[in-house]
C-alpha cells in the first residue's frame, strides 16, 4: 500500500482529485412542475395600483407563501420566497414612512 497506489485507486473511481461536479452530473434530473400562481384578483390589483396597497401586498404574499409551502420545491427555495415576500413588505413600510416625511418636509419648505 503506497500513496501512489491509493491515489491511483481514487483516480480510477474518479474520486480524486475531488470533483463533486462529476457526481452531480450523473444524478438524474428531477424536474418539478412550477405551481400555478394565479390569484388573478390580487395580482392584477397589486401590479396596477400605484403605490401598491399594503393589504393587497400582504394577502398576495400570504397566498404565494401558502402555495410555495404546498409544493415539492427544495427547502432553500421556499425559505428564499418567504424572505423575499417579507422584504417586500418591509420595503413598502419604509417607503410609506419616507413618503410621509417627504410630504412634511415639502410642506415646511413651501411655507
């Protein structure tokens, strides 16, 4: 048993040098059909209202998260969707605060 023989055996099994892509390329492709996300009422209003209504945003996010949770998508994807929808709501709140501050500053400047 020499280092050279051991490494040759690992190379023969294509385990050396370490190449995880070699293994991943040989796994069968698993396709997951994308879920239909067609809450037409919420989506249409969310996309056309300016600024978007916070209640519509929250209900659309809740619907999206429920549909994603019911799918067979990988857990990191589900987690990412939850994070993105939460971030959207946080950004909406920040934007609403900034709009209010801007309106107040503009009123002060106008006087």
